[in-house]
C-alpha cells in the first residue's frame, strides 16, 4: 500500500478535490504512542487488496499534527478516534471506523459501490 503523509491544511483541499474523482480517498489517523494503532495499521496494510491500489491513502500522525487532526474531525463531521479510518467520497465521510472495526473489505465494498 502506498500512502501520502497528511501534514498540511492545504492537503485537505486536495483530499476534498480527489474525493470527487475515482474511488474516493482514505484517511488513516494514527497515534504513534498507541500499540493498538500500530497493530491496526499493520493489519490493514497486510490485508490490503490490490483492487484498492488506486485509492489514495492519506496517513495522519495525529500526535505530530493535532490541529490538523481536529480539522479533519470538524470538516468531515466525525468524532475523533485513534486509530481511525475515514473514506471520503464526494466531499463527505461515508466510512468512519476505529480500532478493530477497521476492515479493508468494508472499505473495498464502499469504494466499489
């Protein structure tokens, strides 16, 4: 799985724009201080399907970018969690899961819907 580090507020405009193209955009909010977050990210990347290879994935280290993480929660009207996966399509969050609820097959089914 290729991913883009989400580290600037201007990238959120890119996320919005790209969410109207193709399959949408996935944002993964990660806490570098949380072993569960590391485990979920590891499982997600290990199980990642090649059918999702053209889905842009933005990786947000919320410890380093707290204000950006808060803006993501506000912009997409979601409660902050960590780890958290958000699928953005047409500027709206259509998938919001955290912890062990994050599954690539659910993401894939929504991407292909």
